[in-house]
């Protein structure tokens, strides 16, 4: 189903106040829209570049209702927004919808959903109670990774299990854990797609992603042959998941390229760090196409503008070394405006095209 294009000057609401919201707001401004940020933290790097800001808790009903009344369309840049308060939005006002959030917020549900859509995740078993640990380890095998079902990101809420002794003393939170086998992969990559209201889907090229301490460090094009050989299969799964969720906007699915084919890791119902290179490296960036999709505008071309691209994340204090980042006159530096360069914190990124 298509929707009439949202007229320029309309207000887009963004739930979440981080750097993804900031880059969405900048893309929206270019298309003549205004953005209003809703976030519980008063320091919001998205609000710094937006027309309006509501600083309130997710469960503040009055603030959420007022925000809903201000915005023609509402999107999110953070997948752990609680679902219940989103009832404040009228049918179709929230894009992507609640279904994508519900799947992405729960690792167990996400893996089961990927299996239903024909995908292959790492072998996994739920751990709802301490007594389930032993059976899960036996079923999946060791080594593996124990992960919280909810609220994990960037490698947080994860424990490597190299022997059965490693689970001793591990607490099981109320929302449970999921134990998954350690995947021996040749490379990691993501499929980033944009889906319009009418079901049209476009993909960006898949980069080779490398992580350090569980955090994305680099995204590089071209990806190695093992990745390019598996991209079509991974795209088919990602597009099926998006269609089933009646998804509108940019969606990301992360994969391990293994000798047995692509292994699904997780999905993000939003623009993604491994797609930041698209700002300068693609005809239309992931941020612009997300805005176009949710506003009912025609999608832009997702083709890469050059065959070679490198995006380096700037983590912690290294972001402050401007002279080094700008020594290469072709480097595109993005700083997110975060006040404090704490260790491990994503402060910005640098993209080199060609
Ligand atoms: P995640 O938060 O699940 O994306 O995990 C962060 C990173 O940890 C991934 O990008 C991988 O580098 C690594 N990782 C997570 N799960 C596995 C697994 N089952 N096998 C091997 N590496 C993993």
C-alpha cells in the first residue's frame, strides 16, 4: 500500500537521541522536513541538530501523547524503545511498525523468526532458568556464547563459554538468556535494505565488517569473495523478514559468512553503523532513503559511487585527533558532538571513497 508523500515542512518524530537520530535529522532537513526528537537523556546529539526536543521518560504518557500530536510520522533510531507506550501513535503513524521492534528486542524470538523465514542462525537454546544451563550446553555444544535475550548491544550482555565451568555463577535475568554455538566464520557482513510502503525493496552493497571488543571497527568495500558469493542468499532472507513484518524504512540483517553459507546473527530495525559509508559512498544514503521511505517519497538509487570504500569508526579519545583524520584531504570526517570521549564510546567515523 502506498501513502501520499508527506509535504515538506512536516514534522518527523524520532524516538531516541543518539548519532543515528542525528544523521537521520540531517538527511530529513535536506529534504525540507523538521525533526522532533524524543529521548529520556537530556544530552542528545540528535536534538542538537533538530527543530524540537522532548526530554521525557518512555513511560511518560502525557509527553508521548503530545509528541504524537506534533508529528506527521514517527520513527525510531534505537531498538530498545519499550513497546507499550507506542500505543500513543495512530495506525500507520509509526514506521517501521511495532512488529519489527518486538522481534528485534528479543534474541530468541529473532532467531526463531529467521528460521521461519528460511534462515540459518547459529545453533541455539533458550535458558529461562539456571536449571536449563546444562541442557542448553549439551544441546548446542561448547564453545559457545551466552547472551541476554533483551537489552544487549555492541557485545554487551554476552559471555564466552569455553567450558561448563564458565556458566557457574551466571545469573539468569527475568527476561532470560539464549545460548548459541560459536560460529567459525571467514567474515562478517550485513545486508542493509530499504523497503517502501508499496513493498519495493532496494539493497546497498554489503561491506566486510570487522569488530573489535564486540564493537564495529571497520566496514570495507569490496567485500571478500566469500561474502559476495553469499550476499544473494542473505538478501533473500532479509527481504522475506522485512515483507513479513510489513516493514517500511531501512532494515539491517547481520550475517557470518561461513564455509556452509550465510549464518544469520541478528537484525536491527533501523539504519546501521555498517551503512554510514553510504552518506558519501552511495548515490542515496541509508539515512536519506529511510526518510524517503517513511515519508512516502520515491526511493533513491542505492548504488555505490565507487568500487572501493573504507569506513573507520572513531571510538573513545582517538576521535579528538582532528589533524590525523584530516591529513588525508579526501577523508570525510563525521563527529557526533558527544561531550565526553569515554573509552569504547562511538564518537564519530571517517569515510574514504575510491
Ligand atoms: P552481537 O551483539 O550478537 O552482534 O555480537 C557482537 C559480535 O560478537 C559479533 O559481531 C561477532 O563478532 C561476535 N559474535 C556474536 N555471536 C557470535 C557467535 N555465535 N559466534 C561467533 N562470534 C559471535
